[in-house]
C-alpha cells in the first residue's frame, strides 16, 4: 500500500538536495567551527555561508540570524528576550493571541506567573486577527507583541505587515512565530516590520532539531544557554553544522520554487476543500482565501477526529486532527476552540497539510477515503443517531 503523507504541518520529509548538502559535514568536514585549524575553519566558513543565505531569504543582515535547536527554542528566546528587555524599563505587558503554538503560549503562561500581564486577542471565526485589535489594546507599558505569521492548524495568514506597523508606531517590539510561513509564503522582515522572528527547518524539508531566529540590530538578545561564545555569545554550544547547511539549502530551494509550489498546492488544496465540503454537515475551518496554499482543515459533525485518523491511517493516509502536540490528548484543539467552534464540533476535525511532493492521485484517494470513513463512523455514532432523529440540533 502506498503511503499518502499529508501531515506536512507536523513535519516534512527532507529534500534530496538538503541531505546531499549535509552529508560532507557528517563525513569529511567534521571540524568544530571554533577550532583554529583548517578542518575547523572550513566548517566555520560553511556556517557563515549558511547564515548569509538564510538572511538573504528573509531580507535580513547575516548578523541578525542566530541558530537554535528549532522553532520552539527560537520562540522561547525571542519572547523571553522581549519580555525581559521591557521589564528593565518597567514595561510588563505583552499582547498575543489565544491560538499561538504551545511554544509561545506556554512561555507566556510562565511569564504571567513571573509577574507579566498578557492580553490574548480574540480570534475572529475566520481564524484571523486584525491590526486594529492590536492598536486597541497596546499601552505605554506594552513590552512585546507576539503574533504568529500563519497558524499551524487552520493555516490562516495574519496581517503581519499591518500589525508590525502598529507596533513600530508605538515603539513596541514585534515578534512573529513564522515557522509555518518561512519557505511557504513570502516573508520579508523589513517590509513586514518584524523585529524578531522564529523559523524551523523541518517545516520546509530541512532537518529536525535545527531552527533559527532573527533579531533586528539594536534589540538586545538575551542568553538562555550559557557556555561558549558561539552565536556571538547569545547561544552556547557547538553548532550543528550539517543541519545548519541543510537548513540553508532547503530554504533556498523552497524560496526559489515558492511560486510554482504554491500554485500546485493551491490546486490540490482547493480540490480537497470542494470535495470534502460535499460531505453533509461538514465545515471548512479558517478563512478560505487568506490561508496557506497547503492547508485544509475541516470539521465533520457527529464523529471523533481520532477515529477518523486511525481509519485513514489503515488506508495509508497520514493526516492529523490538528496540532501534533495535542494529539494523544482527548481535549479538542485550543485553536478550533479559539475560533469559537463548540466542543462537539471541534472534536471532529481533520487537518490535511500538503507539500509539493503530493499528487492529484493522492487527492483522488483522499476524496474517496474520507467520505467513506465519515459515513462508517457516523453509522456507529450514538450522537449522529440523535442528530438524525432530530433529538439533537445540528450545529454545522
Ligand atoms: C512546528 C512549530 C513550532 C515548533 O518548531 P520545532 O522546530 O518543532 O520546535 C513552533 N511554531 C509553529 C507555528 C510550528 O508549526
């Protein structure tokens, strides 16, 4: 049975180019970039070339890029830096949203315990916030605004440029978790008015365990991992050269092919959405147009997302009910609840996140499997029976 992998928002397969590019750094060029001898210096050159290439993709200066162990670490370091810099000036207010990734939300929860106040903006039912909402709650003591570029579950793309402009005018540092955006849609830190940004390699066909953050010149980046002087003293530890080189190659490849990939995926995505909406009592979550080219997120009334996933997996289709981080727990996704969906509906969610390796045949197979599995599960569901008998109101 062929595997159809449509869980690319959780992680992606590495590209062949990225694997090829990293291999020499695992074999011949194994030097420590901090060493003064030739093998070390060759590694150092590769590190700095990767930094420059990544900076170019984001329209940043290489000195504004710091490597981390992934998106989560980048989020932690950016947000804590922004908060601590503010606190030194007596500013302890932070603005964010209720549908951020847990790397952001859990960092904010900790900061709240440490005496910071966080305002979580309401998400509109289409999965978007507005710059106007930020403007309404920004205060003289606001230290930081952190709002994700594109949501990992419903794929909605936030008005980052406008939000950045509001922050700039108010003199407030603006961080964005751009893990789902970088390599997928155009991201330009200058044009988008971004002060700090997080990215992760394994979301654009790079390796797992490698990420980077952008911190605009002039903003002091705090250190959380103490040790050697790597990353200009901001993040200690011998650099993952192979992984970093692979990250830069994967990102360059993603940016070079961005337009063509997006067009291809939008076609597949739109076929999936139109096909799945034919299932009665189904709903697309998140704005239809303002969304990532690769994201489909649906709810089907009267079923449990977990059941749907297991049956799809048995047919070789690897999908998700939402965030990889909440799978395994029985709580519905915090993102779908933030969009205002009732618990019963949020439980029946399905996220299909595509990549450029997916085909029309994959879409055919999914459009055959999902309606069959949904019918099968509904026929066994006591909730569905009550809905059918009119003992319970349909919510979608
Ligand atoms: C995957 C993801 C992260 C975490 O990145 P890791 O590299 O897995 O730590 C953070 N934010 C968003 C939006 C993500 O999709």
